[in-house]
């Protein structure tokens, strides 16, 4: 008992303590990121302690390098931890396999307290994990202690199962879902300690959360059905029960959960596609949570602002649908707010995929596309015409709104060419002023002149900039070459 008393004495108290406890399976899916974020926000909002714990007891699912993915993702997102495998702390170790000796001792303690029993029945691994057996017919449940000890001494393999009361009910309270009561007869005697001596997920979580002083447990609503068994474990040990915060799932649509195997993006996928971490975090925070009071209409939050505003009461019981178009929009708003030099730093690798020419000022290109960029991976396709004029259909010259067609466009290009050839100052402002003179001469709307020139120099219907901006970017020689090419195409 001194062993247990010593562990109890190490448990911090008096402040909020939360933990994020991922399994190292290779990537951080959106639901996991949301759990990490909410857990961090609860701790930071209360000036509490945030703990990172690695749950690696399911050895079959481990992926090499996955722990680094966890560390890198948390660091990129700014979700710093106060205790964890890399920084230590008073309640370590913080890797479950390093805590293995603890679980057996606590399982045996629970047997002595009457909350668990040794089971020697021959059952498959899947049955052990699910507890799928007829509890009433299990002879081990009521086996005398002396008989069980004799079997253990004889070397018979066993598991330790939780002894669920056969009568009555168990009520647990969730911060989002309120009080939930279940009949004990509907609960199975789940396995706590497997034959190999490793704990099941449900048992290890309870032991670790208690010994680390966790006050708030954030997890997916799929674990609601396990919560009564957690309660009974806490009660059997005589421990305080933490505040449960179950979050409804993140859905791909109204019927299907997000899933990596169905092609839904993980956090890493989103970053690799060119989304900004700040935008992803902001969007994920609002997947199932909304601010209250004067902030109820606010959509954009920095991480410190989220920490200040976050309240468990704002977590919704309804599933949240992951809307990639809404995320694209939010990301575009974040792109616009970046300092030009910061945007260029992020955009340069994507721009270089499409533009190899050394005579093009990439900073100027970045300045042109920043206000029109939703995600960085869109950039190569948006600017590839700068590298080389693509093949295009002269149908692009027809534009109903500007009342342009192939015939009017040819007239514009033929009239504009000598004026541009004679133009010395090749800047956006000077070129725009020049073309306005042509507009006046032809007595047409601005778009009648500007549309065909933009098509001629880009070969695209949509571009990140107007006619004179593109000409200034491409330079005089290249712009004139492309306009002559446009005249040639329209003259056929």
C-alpha cells in the first residue's frame, strides 16, 4: 500500500489539468486535432496545466515516425504542453508502455477491492477486447479467491475483468450531454488487463487520468457508451470522477463521418495542400463550438483569443459537418491579412513550380496573386501562363458583359499594338493611362479594350490581375510577342 500511497502523493491538485493522449498511428485527423485544441483551450482558459501523453499500448497499430508527427503537429499549431515525454513532469512517465508495471498492480488492487476478478476462460482476442460473452454464465466471476490464486500459481493464462454490478443503474454526467443513466445489466464485464499483461485502452485511461490529476477529459461521443464503466472504476477505487466533455463527431456530410480511408484530409494533408495552420485551427475550433455573448457573431480568432473566449458550454451536441469550401474561404481571408513578405515566403515554392524564367520578378507575382489566393496549391495553375503562353481558343475573346467578340477584339489588338510598341514607360500605371487613351479614341467601355489584351497576354479566361498588370509583369518584349500572336490567331 506504500507504493499506491506514494503515487497518490505525487498527484497535483487545486487547478485544472487536461491531457491530449493520441495513439501514434501516423497522422493527425481533423477530429483528433479538434480534441487536442479543445483540451488545450480548456487548460489555457483556466490557467491550468496541459499534458501530452502517448498511448502506445496497441502495438499492432503503431507507425514508425508517428510520434514525431504528433510533436511536429502540436508545435506547428502552437499547442504547447506543460508536461509530457519530452519535458517531463511530476506524474510521469508520459508514455503508456513505460507505465506498464503500474497497470498490473492497480488491476490486482481492484481485484482485492472486489471491483474486478481473474478470468481463465478460453476466449479469442476479439472477445477479450469487446467483452462479448455471457456474463451470467462466466464461472470465473464467482470463483473463490483461493482457487483463482492456485490457477495463477500453476501458470494458467488469465485476464482481469471488471466486475460490473448486476443490479441497479449507473449515472454519469457529461458537460455537453447532461446526465445519462444506464442499467448495469446492459454493461459487460470488460477486460482490464489482457493475457500479455498490457492494459486495455479503457483501463489504462482511467489509471493514467487519475494518477496525472486530470480534471477534464475531452473525447469523442463514440466513447459515451464506455463512460458508465469508467465511473464504476473510479468508484471502485474510491477516486474523484473527472468532468467528462464528449464531442460529437466531425462529419464529411450529414450521414458519414470523416475518414482517412475514404480520402478525407488529415491536418498534414491540409497543410500540404497549402492551407495555413492558423486558418485550419480557427475553422476546426468552430466545428462543434460557438462563442457566447458579444462574441457570438465573431468568426475569426487567434489562438490567444480562442483561449480567452473558450467555454465548455459552447460545445454543441450536434455533429459538425466539415465544409471544405468554408475552410477555403476562411483560408483566403487569412492569406489576405499576411504581411507581403510572409506571403511571399509561403508562396515562393508553389510559384517556382510553374515559373522557371529568371527574368520574372516572383515577388511581383506574389503581390499580384495574394488577394486572389484561396490555398497555396492553386497558385501553379493560376500563374503557369507567365512561364509560357498556353494554347487557347479564340472563343475566349467573346465576353458578353464587355460586349467583346473576335471581330471587336481584333480591332482593339491592332489599334493597341503600335501604341504599345511606342510606349517607353512600361509600368502598370503608365500602361493603364495609355490604354485609357485608346478607350477614348474608340469611344468604347474600358473592358472592350482591356479584355482582349488580357486574353492575348495570358491565354486564360481568369487571371490574377488585369491586362496592364500582366503586361507590366511580363515585360514589354514578351507582352508584344503575345499580342502579335493574338492578332495572328484572330486573323485566321
